[in-house]
């Protein structure tokens, strides 16, 4: 069995009109240390699957097994980073990370401070440790959120569109920061990311899970990314492998490619 195993998972919700099935027949095996992206249109159940892995939603059918244990609730073995940073605005950068470490880690107080300081240095935010979140840029806030998630040393890191609100340049920097932390952890951490960004998914992932549209969404296709690591963005965008994966994903996720596909006659 793989490190994370999802078998015949269904998640549904009761509504006044009857049962609403968000996702069904989800079968997925993820290895330890693998980076996997889940991609698809809005409403296709990407975050629903993420929440089931995180233990915030319980499947109405099937199972989610992590390291041979059935997931029944949230736990410190899974760290989550959201798009909206989820930092406490009245606490400093240092205090935001320390609070998480203090709640989860069982080591001494001095060791906890060392963990916080090391993670701040790894994301180049040590000099900003006393600032409040409101004094930081969007990219810096996301670095704090990622450092906080890594600081509790989860075996699985769940990223729910963590870079969606960032500009293109900041997003590119954050991709490298994430991979740096993953490498510093000897690629032991399993990373599962929800994204709408095809280029982001290709650059970061070992595999890309493409979802069908909801409701009753299922896995449409799994795309393997055989681009060697470390990956240089300038180099890989010109490779035949990158172009082939991008084209396949575009055709899977896009129905129309021009205004003429919308039935509109283009006038020069």
C-alpha cells in the first residue's frame, strides 16, 4: 500500500432538494515524498478532496488511509496552507509560528524557539520576525504561512491554492521557496496542492490529477510529469515534454480557445 491511499471515496451533503454528491469514485495512491497537484474547474471537488485528507471532512463512502491509519480527524501529521494566509493579525510573525509549534511539538521551550528561528531563516524572514501581518506584503505573508506549516514538521503538506492571490513574479519566487524547503527536508515531505494554474502544476509536480466537472466529480486523468529535477523554468518551458503536458492539460481543461469558438465572427 502507498503512503496515502484513497479508495472509492464519496463525499456528499444533504440539501433541501436531496443528496448532493460533491465527489465520487475517487481512487488515488500517493507515495511518500511525492508532489501531487489537483487541477480542474471551480466546483469540481478539489478542495473537498483536500479537506478529506486534512480530516476536516469525513467521507460518506470509501476510506482515506495515511501511513496505514484511517483519517478520522485533523492531526499534526498534516499541515495546511490556505490562499488567505490565515495568520492572526494581532500576533507578530514570530508569534504566529511559535503558537503553532508550541501547540504541536512536545520538546522544550528553548528547542521550540530554535525551530521557529530556523524556519524563519529558511524563508528569509528572520529580520521581519517582529512585524505584524498587516505590515507584510502578500508574498511575505504566504512565506510566514508556509514556514508555520513546515515548522510543525508534518509528514503531509496540504496547499489549497496557496499562490492564487499573488502576482506572477511573487508566485514564481514562492515556487522556488517551496521547493527549497522540500529539498532541505530531504524530499521526505509529501505535498498535495490544489491549483488552477497549469504552469504551476507542471513546474512543481510529479503527477497532476485532472478532475471532471462537478457535481459528482471524479478523476478524469492522471498526468505524469517526467521532467528531471531540479527544474529550471527558463529551460523546461522549451522542452518537448513540458509542451506536450501543457497541451494535453489545456485540451482537457479548455473547451474554447478563441472568440470564434464562441460563435462570434472576428472582425479585423
